[in-house]
């Protein structure tokens, strides 16, 4: 939080007329709620010791289905949203079966599934889909207390996950599974069920993020979601260096998303070129993983 405040102060001094405005912060909090939800989705498998590189593909497919079914197929909004969310659940089940039941490494499975989903997106619509439901757009752009409603959707998700991780046996079991699967199994914890549940919940949240993005964008294409993967990973690992160092946590992830976006927004207002954002995200991920590993090792020694 202190570093985030420092970043705000620095860019506020350098660009007070454009950075320190209500419109700018409303844009930051609203436009990146999708990234926050995707990062929270990634948090779940990482907490149990698995990776899910298919999240961007799930988000992209959900986005395309929502746009295509409402704008071109003429489906009612509720049916398009249910279909998009069902696709996320189905992909999560497939991931869980291959990883938990068959025993394939999660990194390999989800990388392949992610590429496959981009291809499925092209099969649904090889071109850019323009237009979405007016009701969905209105829901995503409605403001409450000066902030877009979609920000509060993301806040509700982080509150739910924070409760699960800190107040329920399930959250404790997830950390046990992630830290030492063998010991967790000997303790009577249903390790495979928790791993599968985390993977399914991850894909489901990714699909929800896709629906949110559909309401924010006027068009979509099969590759539009790929830009979200790197910053989502960076946010999760950066979040593991705050609040409870060395351990993945929802609040840390949520704060890290907006720290990263605040930094990117400030850099863009300074006139730096677009590729700087990729350098910033990549460097943040490398530093965050290193700090998280150091914090985790220190916690283990203590």
C-alpha cells in the first residue's frame, strides 16, 4: 500500500492536471476490474500448487460468445451469458480431469488448452464481432459513488475469496495442499477434490471476467484477451509479497492489480511508448516471483 501511495504521489506531482483527476481514477478502477477478476481466478490454482495458463483463452472465448450470440445470433442476453459461463465451467472440468485424474502437468495441459481456445474463438468468428447487448453495456458502465459498477463486482469477488481463505477450513486446506500435498493427504484432506475445485473455479471466474469485458468493449476478436495473461500473473505474485508475504492472498492480488495499472497509466501519461508496459509487467513479474520466493523461504525458516 505504501509503494502504491508513493507511485500516486510521484505521478501526481509530475502530471497533476491529468493524473490526479476523478475521471482518471474512475477509468483505472473501472477499466481494470476485468484484470482484477482474472488475477483472482489465477490465484486459486496457484494456491494449491497448480498453474493455469488457459485463463486468457477462457476469457477470450467467453467474450466472443457473449458478443457473437447477442450481436449476430440474436440470442437474448441471459442465454448468451449462461452459455459463456457454461463454457468456462466445462473448460475447468476438462483441465481438472487431465491434471488431477490423468496426472498430466498443469503447465503443459493449460498451455495447450489456452492455444486451443484461441482456435475455437476463430472457429466461432474469424473476424471482429462488433456490438453487444445494450443492457450488458449499461450494467458495466453504471457508476456508483463515482466508480463504475463493475469495480464493485470485482470487489465482491475479492471479499468472497478473502472470507474463504481466512475464515473457512477450505481456505486452510487449500494452503496445506499447495505447500505440501503429501502431508495434506496424510492429514485426511481430500487433495484431489480441492485441486479439481480450484481449477474449475478458476475457469469459471475467467468466464465471468469475459462477460464483464464484453460489456465494456464494443467489439471483440479471438486474440484480444491474450494481453491480460502477463499482468494477471504479475499481480498474483506481486500480491504474494504483501499482507502475508510468501503466500498467495486475494487482497494482495487485488491491490497489486491497481498498483500495476496506476504505474502503467502514469508512464503512458509521461509519453512513453506502448512497449514499455510489457517491460514493466515482465519486470514486475520477475521481481515479484523473486521476492515471493525469498519471503516464503524466510517464513519456512521461522
